[in-house]
C-alpha cells in the first residue's frame, strides 16, 4: 500500500549484491563456469563479432554462440557446469525465470485475492519467501518501511561532507553511490533569505554549470542546510540535510 507499507526500495538490502568478476580472473585463471561465459562475452564476442557488435540476450543464436564458446573454454580449463540457461543468466545478468516461478507467484496472488474477497483467512502482511530448491519452504512476515527510504520517505536524509566539497563532488557522489545510483541529479536549495536557488540542473546547464567547481560553502550551503535533489531514478525529490567536516558517507 503506497505510503503505508514498505516499497520495493525499502527492501533492496535483502537482495544479494551484484556479482562482478575481476578481469584478470576471467582472462587468466578461470575457476567457475561464469568466468568462462564472461570471457566469451567480454573478449571473444567483441573480437569475432559473430552477429554484429552488440549482444542481444534474448536472441537464442547469440546465446547459443556464447554457450558453445564457453563450453570450449571450460573444457580447456577442466570447468564443468556451463549450461545454456546459465549462459543466458550471466549475459543478461539475471536469474532466468522459469514457468514454474511465474505459476507460483500467480497462485500466491490468486490466493490473496480469494482471502480478501471471502475473508476466510488473514491476508498476507506483506512479504513472502518461497523456496523450492530442495523441498518446499515458505514463510511470510511483515517487511517494515525504511525510515529513510529514498522512494517513499518524506523525511530528509543526513549527509556529511568535507568542508571544501564542491557541488560537482556532491553530484558525483549521488551518481556513484551504490545507494542512490542517480543518473543526472539536479540540486536546488532554499537560501538563508528564503529564496529558491537552483545550484545545478542539466536543463539549465548554461546558467548553472559554473557552480559545479564552486564549493558548497561558497554557494551558500551552511551546516544543516537542506538541499533538494531530483533525478529520473526517483519519483519524489530527495531532501538531504548537509553537514560538514566528516568523510563523505551516506
Ligand atoms: Zn520505501
């Protein structure tokens, strides 16, 4: 329920971090099936471009080509376990959905609707784990809203910066931070005089670009000043309260 219960963003820390393999391992000392697939994707495909420059993860011919080359590489290094499905998973960076996954989700949704309509049993509140890798295991619990959730919290978040931090550093931080992963953030603030001031906005680049190299202090940001940050990755603007004198963390 938007605004009431946890949103997807609130639950993101439940997901395992994205796996990246070091290039030297992929190139020189592969140990896993994934290393062989990544090798073909990153080195052999660009060198041989069998079906053009770009890989289409949904094109079976592309996946088949990578799969076969990865098998060859696997056999050179005595690595087994390379399958077509794993190949597609690595190339698309996903766990390929199988029909049974969708069927389980559909069944859970239908069960909830039935409970809502009939009142025959308490409804799920609000998170379900279903595991049928080895036998069947399922349980439900209430996932709580994250107080400082970027997507659904209206509270401001605290951010501490170095005294001399520039606006560009702040913007780069929002882009590079694994927490925010913004693409092209725009930053505004309310000045001590109560005026709205745009510090940077891509659409207003001509007028605001010069601010990027200035320090936040020179731009009028004080201890405890709130800046509004807007970005395509978030529906609502995020409000950050700025403090100085500490390493940049979030
Ligand atoms: Zn949320």
